């Protein structure tokens, strides 16, 4: 059953999906970089809180532990950022060299 039938029309068509907290973040952090940093920090807190709900056995299956959960989330973040930079470098390399374009097309 969809909840959009019960939602008032002005909220149903709204482009904002993050509610009051997102509005507060956009107003408080007017600088885009500061707002992005705030979003990143908020997301890490939410991810850590979600992982804290798992049992120790479940965390062990993911290679984590309750004792080092904050450090594990930081490591995951650093790994994702490193992969993002590596992907951007590879795409730039492929875009700049014609010999790689032929390989990428295959």
C-alpha cells in the first residue's frame, strides 16, 4: 500500500526529500563544501548507528567488531574515497588517449 495517497498534495510534489534536518543543514552551512562535510559526517553517524544494531556475530561476518566499529567505518570511507579517485583517474586516462578508446569500445 502506497503512502502517497495519504500525503498532502503539496508535500507529494515537493522536490525536497530530506525534511527539516536537511533544510537546517542547508541554512546553517551555506558554503557548499561545509554542507557536503556536514552531510558526510551525518551519513557516517547514521551508518555507524545502523551497524551498532547488529550482533557481534553478524559484525564478525562483515569483518568488523563492536570494539572497533568507528575505526572500521572510517576505513570503509577511506577505501571508497580511494576507489573514487582511482576510477576518476582511469576515466581521465581513457578519455585522453585514443588507443584506450578502442579497447574501451570493445
